[in-house]
């Protein structure tokens, strides 16, 4: 089933710049706005990524070493499910069926999840923290190129952030077992490449000229800087 | 860690009858109100059962045959996580720590979940439908013996019911593959015994005289009648 066989592909029209370009993210946001896929494609991919994150967290709940960890992760799962629900609602608002828009992205994202699953509970929790945060940043920026009404709803939905719960959990785990630090630092570094590739693939829209790599560089630099801050929050070297 | 070493066990005082005893459930409700454990024990067990259901649904999301099924089950998971959150909030409102009240029930409920996991996606979805519905009915009745304020909040939280989503999913699956019907009917029947044992164990409060079996009979008869209606909704023989 091809997502794009179902409707005429909209002609790519350069988007207006966002209203408030004052923050230091402005450069990246302007670049991404011009590369945003159309709304159904954006939503299908964002929703499948969120579903994938739900699955990663679900797996971590099941393998949690303690009831306390299970309970903490159910709170993380609730946030992720809330985001997924918001995206599904947005798809239905547009008259589309979620699974039809999502299916197109199932195979590559399932492969991404399999490759980033992690060897144990600690690595899986790091995966959810690092990959979901990075991709959420990316999709919030990418939404800049969407029409105003869905953009505002989508950016609001995606802004809910369960990171503090995970940081608290992982920090406690690393403090209790300092030998974890180097392994998880390595794992975090390993995740960046795969995650950036997924982000990068969102910009390759069939029928559209590939984006200029030089233009993308500041976007990815910013994503990596945010990643470094996240690893810092765990006391790990990025 | 013993849940009951931490506080004096309240003396068992017969509860007043519920306000509106007109429904045909009144007999059962009165019986159960007299058997209700104290609030922390009730909440710890209800929350761990809900967590267990979240894990069962999570496993089913991962093993879903299609994206459509995954999406539908995330909606079920969201309802279950909402109930869990409500119970956790109620525990914290009472000044307790969720994992401490829940831990006491981890081993028996984990064993229950392992025994009812099912051989494949279809059986696992039936498990979530049948066991969670039955135990929810039971815990809503059991809450009758709790003080009014938490009782009303808890019964409201537990009343959210994702069954229509599951019934739609399973009915479609059985229609598409009629050979499933006899296997799932058998599995549903198999689940009743284990689930009733879990319900039964909630009434065995340490230090309290075991409840009179004759008095419990109408309660379990009603649970089984509701179970039969649920299997009917799938077109299966209970």
C-alpha cells in the first residue's frame, strides 16, 4: 500500500518564515520549515515513531528490575500514549485513517526499533530517553512548515516531556551501580547515529529534490547539542 | 517487606449497607462490603493488578499482527494506564508510596499473569478482555466497603471500560478466521478459574476469619454471569 498513490502530491511551495524567529533555534527552524513533508506524511511518520516508542517503553516495563521502576515507567508510557493519541486525533481530524498513514513507515521504523532495543533494561530505558527526545525535538521543528492550526496543536501535543522521570530513574541506577556509566555512555553514543538517520529519512520525500546537506548541518548540530545536554543530565559523556 | 507490619491493623467493623440497594446486585454488594480489606491493602492489590494488565496489553501491542491492531490496543492501554494512574494518585493521597503497597502482591499476581499469558496474540487479547473485566467488576463491588470519599473516586476511576474496542477487534478476527472460535472459547473458559482465584484471594485478609463460602457464592455467580455475557459479545460459548 502506497501512501502517496492515494492523493495528488501537493506542489512544494516555499513556506513563510515562522512568526517569532528570535530564538537561537531560528536558523534551524527556518531550514526545516522548507523541508516539511505534507501533513498526512508528517503525521503518519510521527505517529508510527510514537507507537514505536510506546513499544520500547512497554518492553522496559516488562523487564523492570523492581516494582518501583515499573510504576515510574508506566508514567512515561502514559505521556507517550498521550502524544500518540494526539497525533491519531489529528489524523482523524483530517479525514484519514491512522493505520493507513502509519503503515508506510512501519518497516523502516520497526527495523530502527529492533536495532536500538538494547541488551537489557538499562539500555532500553536509555534508548527511550535518547531516541524519543531527539526525534521529538526534530518533529517539533519539522512541524514549523505545517499549516498554522495543525502545527500549533501538534507542537503542543509533542511538547509533553517525560524525561525528568527517566533521568531520575537512570541517575539512581547509575549511582547504585557506577560500572553502568561507561556502558550506557557508549550505548547513548551508538544511538545517535541511528536516530539521526531516521530524522534524516523524514526529509527525503519521494518526488522532491534531496535537501542540500550544507543546509541541514545546523539542524543536526543543534540536535546533537541537545543530546549532549541529555547525556550530561545523567552524568554521562556524550 | 510486610505491608501489615507498618501500621496497626484496623479492627473489622461491619459496614453500613450501601445507599441505593435496589439493583439486583445489591445482595452481592452487601456481602462484599463486609469483606473489603482496608484501603491501603485494597489499593495496593488493585494497582498491581492494573499494572499487570498494562503489561499484558503491552505484550499484545508488540505481537499485534497489523498496525491497525497495534493502534487499537494503544487505546486500550491508555484506558488501563488511566486507571492505574488514578489508583496511584489515591495511594499518594493517603500518604503511602505506591510500590510499597503494591510489592506485597507482586509475586502472586506475576504468577497469575504468567499462567494466563496465552499462546499467541489472540489468546493474550482475550486474556486482557476477560481477566481485566472480571477483576474490575469485582474490585468495583469490593470498594463498597471503603470510606465514602475514596470509594466514589475509585469506583469512578475503575468504571472506564475499553471493552468495546477489544470486542470489535476480536469479533473481526474471529469472523476472518472462524477456526479461532473454539480455541478462544476454550481459552476464555480456562481463564475463569484462575481469575476467580485471584478475586477470592483478595478476601483472605491476614488476621481476619475466612469468609463463609456460602455467602460468597452469589458474588461469584454474578461474576460468572457477567463473564458469560462477555463471551456472548464475541459470539463464543462461555
